[in-house]
């Protein structure tokens, strides 16, 4: 009785020791790196740019284009790169489950055996011993490495930050996807408008050719006028096939963004329409909002958090590891000879057949020749690289906004000038053809005015499209659009059904414990709980 009391007391002490030893953590607790932030935008004094709070969750709605709205909605559901990003979230959640499970006994197994054994006649000390016997065993073994230095908790911290990283990566891909759909759509409508202008100029130049041919036929002009008219016409006609090819390629690219075949895109696009009109004013908020809004900045921050925990894991390997090991089982064996082995099997389940051991152990790899210490240095250097990458990402974000802003403003000015230029060249082309028909001027003036009209209309269409694409780039640089995924699943229901049929995903499909507060940061240090409920 006293022996049993001592055994249970020892177990209680060991488990209490396990809890106490799990209170230490080595390595740094992650702190968000400092980064330079602009006080105000370079173009903030321009009347078009408004430094006021902006709702960028559905920025594409400012173009008032139902086709564009529909394209973005389809892309957010069907784009394959976005689907892969959603699957990486599932993978990261499962990896977090592995890290959580590492805090529990790492080795657990149930085993048993029933063997017939024959000893050698030449075995030492075998005189008088039974050479043949049966042996039966059944038991449970466990080994639990205690988280004395916080290595496993740092592993949970790292895996948890990695989960946050995949969420930020999903948002980053979604922001880029929406912007790419909008940019491609503007390119597509721009090509359509350039084709409209090119075909209209072909019609106009055919009329001029008819006039030149008629005057040549009646001897009023030389054949030179006809040759020049034909040359200009063919030159303009030659611009159409490349534009048609570019238009088709833009449609193909848009189809892939939507996750559909190129043959299906035309039904969604409908007939050609003008280039969408951009708003007169744009609200861009203040520079400090970028750090909270842009997914790529959060992604860089969380990547640094993942690596910060790796320093603690590496440092923990410098110190001894403490484990609690034990085994309990049943064993029975006959005394040798071929006899009533069935009776000896039944002895397996008697109190005399119980066998067990339990106790602490430790390991300390002291002769590692600097490998462990240098691994800490490796992890620290990698962390510092990610800190610098974070700071560079912030700087790049401000550059993106400033580049897109100045591009938007200047192409607006360019489009305004070109619009006036086009009107004047249209009038010039009309007047020169009238004067030529009446014999008041040479055909060279007709050639010059029509050639300039063709070039200016094409430039005007391109500039108008560039105003839109630069505004799209500005909204992308501001980090708008990720909110589209709120309240939606990361992967389609059909994909989830296929995965459930292959694997038991439990409550991870979809994950029910993902962070919903976008401002929330991954826990670090003592905020990482010692024990989690594992997903079984």
C-alpha cells in the first residue's frame, strides 16, 4: 500500500514539474518593425486628389460599368490562383494543428506480441534451462518532452503567424486580381475604341481617294494624288490587324483571369462599348492608412513574425531537453517446454502480469561543434532580412501610390489636350478635302490633315484608356478591394466536397477558427497558450 502511494505521489510531482517547466520561453517576442511613413501625399494640393477617409472596398463601382462589376465578381469566385491561395490557408491551418499537437506526449503507441521462442542448444548458461517457451505482451508506451524552454510554444507561435501570412497572401492576390481584371478591361475597351477610330478613318480616306481619282480622271490633277491617297489608305488599314490581334489577346487574358475558356468571354462582355468614364475627384485617404490597409505590408509583417519565433526554437536547442517517459503493459510467459500454453496466455490478464516503468530523462547535445549556436545566428539573420523586406515593402507602397497618382493626373491632362487636338484635326480634314475638291489647295494638305487626324485619334483613345488604367493602379496601390472576400468561403463548395470524400477534414473545411478581426495580430511570447485543444 505504501509503495502504491509513493508511486502515485511521484506521478503527481512529475506532472506538476511538467507544468512548471513549461513556463519558460527563450528567444525574442515579435514586435512590429518600425518603418518610414509619409506625412502627406506629394499631390495632396491638387484639387483632384482628396486626402480624406475613403471607402475603397468596392472602388471599381466608381466607373459605373455593370460589365466590369460582373467580371470582378466572377473572377473573385473562379480565379484559379485565388483558389490556390485559399487552399494554402487550409494547409497552414493543418500545419498549426501539427504544431499544437507537439505540446502533448510526442510518442504514444499501443502494441502487443505473441511469440514462440526456441533457444540455441549452444547458448551460454543454458544448462538445465527450457529451450522452448511462449511469450505474450501487450502494453502502452508514451514519451513526453516537456516544453521547458518554450520550443513547442514558439513552434505554435510560428505556425500561427504562418496562418496569418496565408490570409494576408490571399488578400494580396485578391487585390492584384481585381486590379488586373479592371486594367485588362480598360485595355480591351481601349482597343475597341482605337478600332472604331481606325475604321472611321479608313472610311474617310476612301472618300478622299474617290475624290482624287475623279479629279485625275477628268485631268484636273496628276496621278500622284491618287497614289498618295492609296498609300495613306493602306497605311491606315495596316493598323487594324494588330489592333484586332491585341483585342483578341486582351479577351483571352481576361478569360483566364475569370477561370473560363477564351470562347466563353464574349458572351460576358457583350457588344463593344466606350471606355469607362473616370470620376473627377479621387479620395485617397492619408499615408498612414496604407500600413493597415495594404495586404502585402501585412504579409511582410507576418513573415517576419513567423521567422522571429524560429529564433526561439533554435535557442531552445542550446539547452537540455527534459522528457517524461513511461510504459505500462501486460506480460506472460510459460516456464519452458511445450505444454499448456493456453493457460499461460490467460495469465496475461492477472495482476501478476502487470509491468510498467515511468520516470524523467534528459538530453543535452553539448558536443555540437557550434552547429546549434550558428543555427541561432542563421535564424536571426533571416529575421533581420525580413525586417528590412518589411521596411522596403512600406517604401515601395508609397512609391506605388505616388507613381499611380502622378500618372493619373498627367494622363488626364494629356487626354484633355488630345481631345481638343482631335476636334481641330477633324475640322482641318473636312476643310482641306472641301478645298481640294474645289481646286483651292493641293492634295498634300489633305494627306497631312488626315494622317494627323488618324494619329491624334489613336493617341487620344490610348490616353483615355491610360487615365483609367492609372486610376486602377492607384486604387490597387491603396490596397482596396480585399473586402470582397468577407463573408465568403475561400474555396468552392464542389472543391470542398471532393476533399471531404478523400480526407477527414473535421472542422477545418472550412476552418472555423480563423481570425476575423483584420487588425488582430498573431499572439507572441506568453500570449501563446501552453496548452491547446488538438484537432483530432
